[in-house]
C-alpha cells in the first residue's frame, strides 16, 4: 500500500513576481496533506487540509484573496469527492465562508444533497456549526485595486476574462493508505464574473472527479471551457484507458486545447499512486509527493509561446 498527494495553485499567466509565493503555497499545502496521509489519515481529510492551506493563503484565487466579481464582491465555489463511494459535496456562490472546502465536505458528510448554493448553502453552514464571516474579510487590497482599475471596462459578459490574472483555482488529489482516492478544490472564479456565475470548480466531472476504480483529477483554468469539455472526467477516463497519469493528463489537455482553444490545466493520480499533470497555459503552480520521494517537490510548470501564438500543451516534466 502507498500514499500520494498532488496539489495545484492555478494555471494561468501568473506574474513572475508571484511565482515564489505560489510555489511556497503549493509546498505548504502538499506538506499538510502528506502529513495527514503519513499518519494514516484519509484521502478526504488530506485534500480538505491541503485546500484549506491554499484558501487561507491570499496569493491564490480561493478563499481570502479571491478575484472580485462585477459588483466588487467575492463569491466562492468549492467541491470535494470520495473515490471509494463516489459521495460528493459542493457549494457555489457563497459570500460569507472563509473555507468553502470545509462547507463542501459538510455537504458530503450530511449526504442529503450534493450541491448547495448561495444563501441556502450559508444557512446550511450556520445550521451545521460552520461560522459565517464578514464578506469584507475575504477582499484583499491587490484585488480591490484590480477591480477599481478594470471594473468599469468589463460589463460585457465574458469581457472580464483576464488570462494574465494573478491566480486561479486551487485543488488537490490524494491517495490514502487504504487505497482510497479523493479530490477537492476551491475558487473565487474568474475576475469580474457576473454575480451568480458558477464555474467548473464545484461541478463533478468538470472541475473534479474521483473513482477508486479509475483514478482522480482536478482542473484549473477557464471554467466555461472546462465545463463544455467535462475535463476532469475526460482525464479520468483517459487514466482508466491508458493507465499512465502523465499521458492521460496530456491527452485530455490536447483535446481541451484543440477542441475549444482551452486555457487551463489538470493534475491527476492513478489508483496505484502515480501522479500526472499538464497545462495549456503559460504557467501552472503545483506540488506533489509520492511514496518514492523524501520530500514534497513544488514548482512552477512553464512553457513558451509558439510562433503561431498558441501555447503547446505542456506535459509534466521535472525541473
Ligand atoms: N476554474 C475556475 C473558474 O473558472 O471558476
């Protein structure tokens, strides 16, 4: 039996000045998850812990530090899935929750429903002992300034997509000692999204998917494109078919890019603990540790723009 964890801190055109913080945040998240797994903790506990670390780190577009919508507010989405049972929990468009991943976990554990949104999700949080926060707590100065400078220019739906944005969604995939896979993710969504917009992150099959029989994957990038290509399940299907996580991630991303000009990335794990990643964006921050490693490796995946202006899908390579 083996354990493994891989996390990402978003695939986007991440500014160079923020690379070190992204790498450090991914390292801390993967270490938090590994720590639990190495003590016999469950894959679900590990992905929740890893995602919470990144939600609490304001460099990422998740929890505090998230991008603002057109109204200048933070609206958060998160999801979590158990590869053993296929049990799942998700929340979307919540404004008063510091760690939406833990609220999604509560939805999973409660089991009555799979997906709660908006004020209904926040009432469920209160009823189950998760405190609400002041929405202003989630707003950081970097994002407030970005909104003040660009907010008025993006009133056309879709015009707010900002591929050069500082960050994107965070996510984690884990395998525990009982050979159970789990995935979790969290996001503030795209910069200047319309209020009420929900992206791929909390939608099973799109932003995340886990099945012990096949593998597990979480995505990052432009949610509208990821939803249309059901990218997480596409990756897991490739994993089941190809049995190699690196190749599965690359095949899914090539399809994503060629079919729809997809901008994003994916991380994944096979049921035997091998991990894979690929991205079609200039950068993707990620960190991972598998049984044969002595420590977490965290890095910024990167690639160069091609002569035709498109980015090649970058298959995971060691730096
Ligand atoms: N991938 C995050 C979003 O589009 O909301």
